[in-house]
């Protein structure tokens, strides 16, 4: 892998749109992009975690500490959907379908503030603006991705070290919960999935403390890339053969200590692969 960009503290939710990369720096309080030319961080008063592009091209963000979905105006994230009636904790990653429906993690507890762990949930924001709980009892929900042409939604359960699959019902509810990939078994005991990205050949998983970016199919490891001392946080493809991966350097500290001390430094690495395109 080679470096694509640098300067972030903790790079989440990378998304590629119209020849530009976008990502959230949840520790640095910035939105990073090269949309206007040079790679730059835009300071924000309210920072998103997960990012997604709506079918009409607008950028939306899961506002980490505000229990709302924001839409990017070019200067700030104005309110797109209010989640205060359903969200119980910080918001995490987000994914959308071609119809404009969004699914977002309600993590359930603020790990960074020392709150004790409790189960989270997935919240659905329909294209008409209605909001509801899609499923409950998800352990530290993280990366989200659709497979099977949108019939199945995958969520990375970081605490359970696995990808969990749900069938997407006609009304958007999530049913038929099942294990899609046991990362501890397939990749290693230190694998804790964060961001994921679905392709036609499988699902790329950033395993953070597993120091690996792994391509998996259901109950199968296809291939993996060792990231050495760096922690892979999240990833996304460009629709072709490139995979962007955010890699964190903990400066030799344990992950929790590095996050608390804001000692993390993140770069975006570029992986050339024949298997980075979007899922069909």
C-alpha cells in the first residue's frame, strides 16, 4: 500500500464520490476532502462519524454526539433527520440504499467517556424522513454494508468480533439475524472489525487491533493484507480497483491510551486490487 493522504487523527467513514475522497476525523473535529483540489481538513463545531451520499449527490453524516443526521451545506452539517426520539448513545457508521433509505449505528454507550458497555441498535431513516429502530441488541455496532443486491445488510459487531447479517424486509425492518463471518476465527483473535466495504468479490474489513485488512465472504477468508504496526480503521472502494484504507498510528501506546491522549495519527493508504469495486 502507498500513502494517499495524511494529517488526520482518527479517520472514519471514508467515501469516494465523483473523483474525490471524503472522511470524518472524529478526534480532530474536521471533515477531510480533496473535492476542491488539495487535501484539506475543514474544521467543524459538530463532527460526523459515518458518511454517505444520497442518490441526489448530497453528503450526509451521522452526527456523533448530537443524535441527528446532518446534510453538508459546504460549510456545516444542517439537520437532515432528528434521531433524538430513538437514539440512546453516540452515532457510528452509516450506509444507504439506492432509494435514499439510511441505516445508522446507535452505539448505545460512550466508550470514550468511560461509560460501561451496553447493547446498541440500528436506526433506519426512510427516504420520506420517517425514523425508526430497525433492530435491537447489537454489540458495539460499527461498519455497515449491503450485499446480495440490497437484500442483506451486514453490520460489524466490534465487541463480538464478527460480521452479522440481517435480511432486509420490504418495510425496511431487519430480520433473520445470523453470523456472516467470525473474524476471530478467520483472521485472528485480535481482529475487531470497524469499517467495512462490500464488493462483488466479498467484503473488505478493517480489523483495527488485528492489524489486517481482510476480504471475506460468508464464513470464508478470501485474502488479507498485513498493515504492520498500523491499525486499519475503515475502508472504501472507488468503484474500480482501488481500495482506500485509513490507518492509525498509536505512537507505541495501547489503543485506549492513544485515543484518550489524542496521540493518534492517521493516514489514508491506497491499495491496488482487482477486488475493490462496489457490490453488484
